C-alpha cells in the first residue's frame, strides 16, 4: 500500500522549526528574564512575582540543591505541589542546575507515590504540606534523602501568608499531621541558597529534563523520558503555530490545570513564559465560583483547559457575566472536546474553543487547529510544524485516507522512551520511529485528524466497533445531562454491551427519557443497555473522566 504520511501546516507557519534557537530549557528562560525582567511572570492569590524575581529565586534554589544538598547534575528531584508560586521557582531551579524534574500528583496515595519515587530514583522532593503525611508512610522505602516542605501561602507575603496557612491548617483542617524529621521548609531553602554561589552547568539538548509519568489510567504509570530537545521543540512548534496572535510581554494566561501536568507545563509555564506572558495560577480550579471570581479580576487573553473544566464553567451562572473583551485564545486538550460544550463556550465567551491534541510522550502538542478557526470543527487539527502523522491498521500498514486506524506520530517532540523499561519502549514504536499513541482516528485529504477514541476504550458489540466518545458527545447534548461516560461491560451473547454513567443537570431526568433519546440518535447496537446515575464521575488530576474506574 502507498504510504500515507501527512505533514500539514497552516499558511504562514514554517514547515520546520529551527532547533538551534535555544540550547536548553534554561536558555529559553534566560532569554525571557533578559527581555521581560520587570514584567509579572506568575500570580497566585493576590501576589505576583516578576521575571527578575523568578530569575533570582530560581537561581537561589539551584544553589541550594547544589551546595546545601550536594546534588549533582542529572540528579532526580521530585515536585509534588499544586499551582503555587513555589512551583515555577523550584522547577526552573532544578532545570538550571542540570537536574531532572519528576512531577508528582499531590493527590497520590502512598502506594502511587512510593512507586514513582522508587522508579525514578528521586533523591529529593519538594512537597506540599497537605500531602506530607502520605510521604511519611513510605519515605523509608524510597531513595529520597532530602525533603523540602511548603505550604500554600508561603510566598504570599506577610501577613497574608500567615493568615492563609493558618486557615488552611487549623480552620479548614486540610493539612493532616505529619512527622518528617530533617525536612526543611521551602522559604528556609531559599534563604540558604545564595544566587552568587550557583555554579552554571553545561546542558545540551539531548540531556534529560523530565521524567514525566503517564497518568497510569491503563496500568502502572511509566516515566516518559523527555529531553531538553523534546521540550524546546514543542515550545517552538506551539509558538510557531500561535504566531502573531500572541503579543510579546502582553498576554495574560489563565492557568487552572496543574503545572505538574504536561499540558499546562509546556503550554502555560513554558510557551507563554517564553513570550513574556503573565500566568495567573488557579490553585483550586474545582472551586468553580472562586475560579470565576478570580477571572473577574483580570483582562485575560488566553486560557487552557479540558472539556470537563469548560463544561463546569459554562454551567456556572456567574461565568456569563465575566468580561471577555480581551479574550483571544481558549485551547482545549487532554481529552476530546465535546461539540455541545464548544458551542455553548463560544456563545458565552465569543471565542471558539480551539482543540489541540497530544500526549505525555509527545511533550505534549502534536496537532492543533488553526488560530483563525471560526467555529468548532470536531477535529484535533493539523500536525504541527516538523511533525508527521500516520494512521495505521493492526498489521502496522498505513490505512487509506478516511479510514480509522491508530494515530502514529513522528517528530522532535516525541520521547526517546520509558525510563528503565526497554520492552515497553520497544512496543511503543515502529521500526521507522513512529510512536504508537493508542488513540484511534482518521485523516482527511486536507490533513485534518479526527480523534475517534482510545484503542483500549473501544467497545465491541457483536463484532461492531462502538466508540465511547461518540456516545458521550451525543448524550452530553441532552439538556438535562451535566456529564456522562460510556464503557463496555461483558455480555455472553454480544461480547460486550454499552453502559452509560450520567450526572444529571436536571433532577427530573429519568432512565426512560434517556433511553428514548439514545434510541432516537443511535443505531441499535450503539444504544446503551444499562444506565447508572451518579452524583459525580471519577476524574484524573486534570479532570479527565476515568473510564477504567467505572469499568471496575
């Protein structure tokens, strides 16, 4: 069969990026510090730090790691905290010292945390006090030698820092008691670190920057090795795609997704920092009324998110009253954007919800819709600069345009493999270097890619393929449905049948009403045979609905 590998790009966007523009991630930030020094870089709960302050503080933290802890270049350092000012300071300190950042979800259980710390070989961890009791349980069975603890209000300035930390600990009782002898406080670490004693190290593009663990939604999480080259490439690719729609030093990016997640890490923390934007950190995006109050304080220009977050916002009455006059870009990723959500989003904000696609293993951006998109189109866009997509069948051969197969990706942003897992790495790649995403989709003649579903989530009913994304998108359009998820359940006759989990928007919704709606919109084998109403659906740290938990 003729090979169908498509590389597409929008008019005016370079087909290839120039990887020589930066030597490393710290080089990206060094240039940002020089260009945008006095401008605000990150903001949390009423407190902003400038690019100059970020430069100075991250240098102090790097010095602390080198001199006080005695860590060498290449050492693994774990970060376990939500969106607080301490995160970018610690992250950029780790990277400029030539060390490897290991991002950890602060909601992890002791078992999950232990696995990641042992697997990565982390020698130090910067941890949120709210999660410290979890670390206490397993610390002795990990390679971690140094613990730095921080609280939510540490860098908010006196007296606000004291007030916030006191309320969180004693009024809301969100910090379980813990004992970590020898642990040092984050502010004390900065005080110990002297920026003048920081020793610059030589970092090259092929050096490892992150061990970024996959969510573990399909089993034990694996550490994707992301080099400086992978991340630099993705920053350049995303920036080339955004083009002139972003103005240097003038953008205000709303950052509700956690910076420890690859989407927010690259898109918000790195891409927008490289152009001198202000990242407004939303520490608790699940507090939707509080989130909307924060939005009202800003003439924001951009926001990233996932479908469930956008859905929660459009169902918050106060959201429609927000000032969207400066708003230019809303980027959706992490999971499929549903058309009913995208349509309502544009109706309220006046801006289309631009869908992009990527994975942890692609740093993450691989495809994106055009920035001049007028309305939601249901596609995950075109392969971005220097990126090639192939759609392949079970036999590994390219399928004809328009046919569904596994999306496979080749580009400089693709991971070199999984840490200490050569067999898993070998299974993830074809011999020609294309990465197997595990996502099913098809490509149009113009190069647009349609995401159909996860390969492992596909439901096989009497030999027919049923894709949960299709079921969920249609049912989400029902006026009485807030959220839904479809999974396959075993059946002796059909192999599998469709089960639908639903969170009601309107309490009057009945199973009979929903079943009639499905029969009207789906052919027989796609119609869910089982329905279960729930108060909420299980979600990952960024709000992706976890179908595996529902199947269990």
